């Protein structure tokens, strides 16, 4: 009933009152009214066809976008479920489609997350839509389609960053694995350490607060003696005790080292930077970088070990 301003309420109508049968009614309606999707998704759908075969399965609707690429449409006039998501992906693969549209009456949060993840991860475009029916007063029912989630420049950027992170982790782990094996020919220092995806790889010095550490960057590396106990003042005392013998240590090492003690930071380090390359450089060059790192680590350990042993416990 309209109020005194001539405005009536929008009421939702049960979908099955409007489209009693999903395939015969809702899918048939979409086939005849592709603009309902085109207007919402902002790209035209052409050559819409029902019940296209996809192997032993049958797709609710297929269409073409403005580039002539295939679009698959899966309808589900109920709460979203894993079965229909699996079908959607199967149809997409079987027909080599570029776009998938999943229309449901109630999207579960898990499936919203799944579609978002797919848009971040794969090249195809995935859209999740909610279908409702509404009427105003005693009017005929009208469809109401709402875009829940779909591809965007932001999701593509997130996906690219995730892929870059995976690639970066894989490269670092492969680099560390090769370094550990190569280093075993020269020293047992890191022989018991497992490769990881971190930017650093540490081995003990005989003290829990001092470690011999490789640090890996994209195009350079560091070889460090790290002083990283739980007590900042204690770390600084160790650093200063070693620094008293700096001239002798650097003479034994065979060159200058960067002695880094920054106030307000718990950890401190004595390092040698090696600019010859890092994990982003060609894998064929890794052996050169790794040999330089191992040689530097051997010299660093030889230069420091007797001074570390002389430190008070």
C-alpha cells in the first residue's frame, strides 16, 4: 500500500513463485533476456545458447562476449554449494571459456571467497551474482540481479603480487638448497641446516646469542656474524668486546667489515656485503655467487671463532 507521498514498498518475492523450475523457467528467461546480465556486468552477451554439451555434462547457458570468447553461465536458484562451483570450473575448462558466471539465490561466504581467489589466481574471469525477485505493491514481479564479486584491476594486482611472492619463495628455497650442498665441500657450518624460503640462513657459533648468517637479496648478498640474544644490553656488550679486536679480526679475515651497532635495536651484526649477484640473477650464475658467499663465510668463521670462544659466558 502506498503511503501519503505516493511511494510504495519494494517487496521480495520467493524465486520459485516467479520461476518454478530452474531450467525450464529461469534459464529460459535468461536466454531470452541476456541484457539483464549485460547491463549488470558492463559487457555484451551474444549468441546465447541453452544446454550446450561439455563432455558428458550439459551447461545451463553459453554465450559469447564482445571479443567472441566463450562465456559459461551456471544457474542455481538456491544457496551456493561446492557441487555447482565444481561444475562451473569443469565447464570452463571443457569449453575453453574465458568467463564464468555463477548465479545463485544465496551466496555462501566461503564461495564468495573462492570466486575472489580464482580471480586473483587464474586468467579466466569469474562472476558471482545473486538472483532475487521483487515487486512494488501489486506490480508484476521483476528480476533483481546483484553482482557479489567479480574480477577487477585490484584483484588482478593482488593475484600478481601473490604469484610474485610464490616465485620469490621458490627461488630462495632453491638457492639455499644449492648453497648448502656446495658449502659442505668447504665447511660443516651450515651442513645440518635445511633450506627455507626466508631471506636468511643461520648456523650456530657455539653460543645461543651469536650466529653465522647468510643473507640473500635480489641482486646482492651479505655474510654476517649476528649477535641476537634476548637482551639488547648484552648484545651490545658482546659487540663492543669483539670490536676491541677489530684490527686483528679484519686482518685475519682479509679485509674490512661493516660493524653495525644501532642504538635502540636489539640485534647487531658484523657483515661483508657481496655485490656479485643474488637470487634474481640467472641460475647459471648462482654458483659464482655461492662460491663467493661460502669463501667469505669460511674466512669470517676463522677470523671470529677464537674471539667468540674467549667471550665471558
